[in-house]
C-alpha cells in the first residue's frame, strides 16, 4: 500500500503520456476549460495546477471546499492524470453510509463475520488495488473508523471483517470534505494523526461567490449541455440575467448554478437564455435591527464582524484576515470578538451563518 508522505517522482518514461498531458497552459489566453473543468479564475487555475503537479505522484490528497464546489471533479481529474488511470477509481461517500457499514464497505468481510454475512465480500480497498480510492466526506468518519483507517494508512495492510488473512494493497487515497478538518482536529473531533496522513497535499476549492469571474463560462458550458439535451441551441445568456447570476451568493455553489441554468433553459422560449429572478432569491435575508440606536449599532457591528470572519474563514490577522477587511487593527478586533462572545472557530468550520447573524 502506497501511503508515502513525500512527493514520489514519476519516471519521465512512464510511457502513458500522462505527465506531459497534465501540464497546464500558463498562457492566460489559453482555453479556460480543461477536461470539462471551467477555470477562468486564478483560484481554480491554481487548484488545477496543483492537480497537474500531484496527479503523477502517489501522494495522498485532501480536497476541501463547500458543497458543490467541484471536489469530486478534482478527485476524478487527479485519477485521470495519474499513472493509475487505467485502473479503477473507487469511491466511497463515508457520510452516506451508516456507521456500522463503513468497515465492511472499506475492508470487506468473510462469510459468517456477522449475522447476514453469508458470502465473502471484497471491500473498496481491495477493489481499488493499483488504482485510487476516493473517500468523500471524510470528516464524517466515526472515531472508531478513524482508528481503523489510520492503521491501513500507517501499516498498509488490513484484514477483512471476520478474516485472519492480512491483505496488502497498492492504493492511492484522495479524500474530500466540506469541513475545515484542521479546526475539527482542534476541537477534538478528528484525529490529528489521521488528519496529517490524509492532508499531505491539500487542494482547497473556493466558494463560487468568491470567483464570480467563473460564472459566465460555467453558465455557458451548462447551457450548451442542457441545450443539447433539449435539442436547442441558445444564443448565449441575456446580459441582465448574467449580471444577476454574477451577483448571487450561490450557497449550493457550482451545482446550484447548474440547476438554475437547466431550470431556466426548460422555461425559456427566447433565443437568449432568460434566468427568472425568482430562481435567485437569497434564502437568508438579513434581519432588520429593531429597538434603540445603541442596540442597533451594536447589532450592525456584530453583523459586520461576523460577515468579515465568514469571508476570512475565521482568520483575524493577515492581509485577507477579518481585521484587514474591516480596516481595524487585529488587536481591536480580537477584543471586540471577545466582548461580543463570538466563536471564531465556527467560521473556520465553515458553519453557514446564512446571512442571519447569531
Ligand atoms: N469548475 C467546474 N467546471 C465545470 N463544472 C463544475 C466545476 N465545478 C463543479 N462543477 C460541476 O458542479 C457539480 C458539483 O460538483 P462536485 O460533485 O464535484 O462537487 P462537490 O464539491 O463534490 O459537492 P458535494 O460536497 O456536495 O459532494 C458537478 O455537476 C460538477 O460537474
Ligand atoms: Mg462530492
């Protein structure tokens, strides 16, 4: 089992051309769509550059980002550009499998391992031998399973449930989570040793609201796709609709944009795509402060601090920290945060404040 924590060089004569193909164009005028991944913004180009660099190695990758930001797309791109591309990419969404079943899904079982286990079952680790295992929603892994996974990552071996024979596999692990695992470690919810094993090479994906420049190209790509399904060719997107798309906050990120384009295309009779404003209603309008002026000012201050913390993902200092965004010294902001009883970690964990400050 390959679980090395340092970059593994791939011989240039690996023969499948993957290395050469994985180099990204550095010319800003080069196509902004690669392997179906729209990457007009610097942030996504950076992520794709990381993909190109890490894909040919056997290094363990952790892809992070809010729901719908393209984590699975990136995991698949890593596999496709790796020397393992002719072997399977096996995926398991650990958050979607009931806890007691995660072990059998990962490691398989022998007949009689538990009631109802009539036949041998091969787990995902064995299915992914010589390929890639994509562990989605890894932050949902129970403490028991964190220990079990750590053992495989450390020792490169495991037994099927109810089995005595040790299995050895050669598997490259790519995992993904919408959580800030570092903060989960800090809070004692995720094992630090496992975190460091999984996040040897992190690839963060920013939310769509922070890269509005990707929206036109993404929307056009989705429109071409839905147009092909509907047997129609749209003459682009109405300028007002495009402006609305770029101003929206996209809590569901790229997946939500895709749904909105499909929905709009089905409703649209015109040559250019019209996006009904009703599809883009901010679901979490800000509550209006009420009461005396002092309370209202305090409320506004708290709201601004929380929004800045949200944008800075809980970081106070630094050039993109909340203090810089608010134009105050970090020490002043720290003292206000303490006074207001705001928990910075909540913003590091990516807990949505949903426009309604707590
Ligand atoms: N940069 C991109 N270019 C083109 N399509 C994208 C891009 N990013 C995401 N998508 C599309 O958006 C949808 C959601 O992507 P994906 O399933 O990879 O997100 P995710 O981060 O894994 O979401 P979740 O956390 O909910 O599982 C998919 O249909 C994917 O093809
Ligand atoms: Mg996913």
